[in-house]
C-alpha cells in the first residue's frame, strides 16, 4: 500500500517538462483543472487521456508509474460513484429494486465525477513528479508576490508548502518501517473484522505522530539557529526566468484545453 503512494515524490530527469519553469507548470496545471470541469462528454475525457499520455512521454516517465497514484484513491472513487448512483434522481428510471431506483442520469453523472477525480489526481501527480519541492516553493512564492502588498506572509506560506511536500515521502517511509516493526511483533493488519482492523491502526498512528512532532521540533530549532527569515528580501540562489519553451507551452496547451472544452 505504501509503495503505491507517489504523492510528493520527485523523479529527476532531463526531459522537456522537467526543464520548464515551475511557474509555467503551476499555471498550466490550473488551466488543466479548470478545463476538466467544462468537459461533459466521454470524447472530451478521451482527449484528456491522450494529453496525459503525451505529457508522460515528454516527461520520460513510465505511464504505469503515474497510474499507481490511482490505487490509493480507488476505494474513494468507487464509494463516491455508488453514492451518486443511488441518491441522484435525474433522467429516466432504468432499474427499480423496491424502494431503490437507479436513473440513467445518475449513472452518467457518477461516471463524469469519477473521471474528473481521476484526471485531477493524474495531473497533480505529473506536477509533483516533474517539479522538485524547492522549485514548487519558488514558483508559488513568485506567483503570489503581489500579495506582499496586502501584508500576506507569502514567504511563510511557500515554506509550509515546501515542508509539507518534502516530508510526505519521509512520513510514508516511516509508516512503512512502523508497519514492518509491528508485524515482527505479531500484529496482524490483514485478518479480522472492520473494528479489529481499526484497532490495529492505533499502534501505527501513535509512534507516527510522535516522530512527526519530533521532526517538526528539530526542524524549527534548526531554522531558528540559522536565523531563518521568510521575508520578501531573502536572497534567491536561483532566479526564475521564462524561456521560449515556456511561452510555446503556454500557447499550445491552452489552445488544446480550450478546443477540448468547446468540443
């Protein structure tokens, strides 16, 4: 289960997507997400699938590696789809089982909602796989610069985003170690009813929370000892600059998204 979670992981490569400015990838991902909610046909989602597949080729990342992100939310997608099928009353009744009635509109709505969630996860996964946490932080901070005039602590917000993304793989690795340690002590996480499985999670959560607070405390002490200041006057080791590839990516990607939305 832990091995299937790739959120927050970064795959280093010299691909075309990796070399793009992080601001470009963040902005295009926002347009990508907005475009998803304008798609109301299976042909449009098929077009989105080809976009994801083409971007994966440009990233030089195996497509099945990105699909692993869906394994962790598969139960959520199934539960949401079933919930919508039984409670949405749109269209004509196609199946009646006593007090339960299933409508054709509910089935189509459930399919579209599931596809939206799937493509949202795939797009966000590609963003984190091709952009390091540091680059994401610099990109978010640069895009939020106008908020400095409103006294918004942009530097601190960007730092929190960076730390959160950075520690996701670390916490997952610690969770995996705790599970293996508990199994070696005879804890069975697979057998038993639902109540017993929930009880078996407690020996995982307690040490995980303790380690998380310990790491947070150590990080805070390290930052204070280095006199960290999240103000806007901090020196930037890497200055972000848009290249011709960024501008071309803007034009091509937005045109494709607009075309799919109109189709």
